[in-house]
């Protein structure tokens, strides 16, 4: 049984705006991953914040299905049970002239009392609708520097005309990135 679906991508700012508009059109709200209290923080945008690169998508009529995990410092949405789509925004960082990878991810089933349960049909249909839309609007790269990721014409042009790079991996100490000439690592 396939319990999850995901799409990895490199998108430009105008692509993220297109995605954001479509998500709102089909009924998704953007919510923060962490909150000071167990109430939703509704966001106006998918725009990436350095401290919070992840956004969650919830259907406006399914907020009552969301479960919280509570720690001593904050409240997080239980992504293993809740009908949400996780979005790691990625996007373009002009000061570095680099594109960071983003990801859409959701679970089709969740484990409850030792049994696999399927998420509600409405959520699954909307999530599948989003994935189909995404695949129609963006370019899948089977090989090359975008291996197994979606991208857009805007990203391809930025790499060719502005010598932008794409980031494969980032840690506190280094960044591994690529362009059409090769793969590099920061010292």
C-alpha cells in the first residue's frame, strides 16, 4: 500500500505565486507549522521565512480534523494523522543567486490504534487534483541537474542567463550546488 505522495521542485517566485493562487482557488488555507497555542495561525502566503521554511496546507472545511502535538515550548500539527499537505517552499534567493528545492508531501493513510486508516475522500481528491495541476504546469526533469524534480521555464532561464545555481544539499557548514557546468561545494 502506498501511504504517501510527494513532488520535489525548484520554482521561481512567479511560479510560487501561481501555485499559491491555485491552492487558494481549490480551497486550501496556508497555516504555520508551529504555534504558541493550539490554534491555527493562518498565513496569507506560502512565502518562505528563514525561521519557518515549512508551510502546511489544510482544506478550510477540514480544520476540525487537525490534531496537535504539544511540547513545552510550542504546538505543532501532527502530520502523521492530520489531513494536511506539507510544503517546503524552497524558491529563489536573489542575494545568493540560488534556487532551493521545495517539496509537496501528503499521506494518503495514517496509523490509528494499530490499523491503517485512509484519509477522508475530499482531502485525497483535492490533494490529487493539486498534484495533477502541478504536473501539467511545470516541467519534469528525469535527468540532469534537476534529476527527478519539477521546474519551470523561469528557473531554466535564470540558470542560463543569470548563472543561477540550484542547491542540492545545505548544512550549517557547507552548500552543495550545481549549474550546467558541474556540481560544486562551498569551502
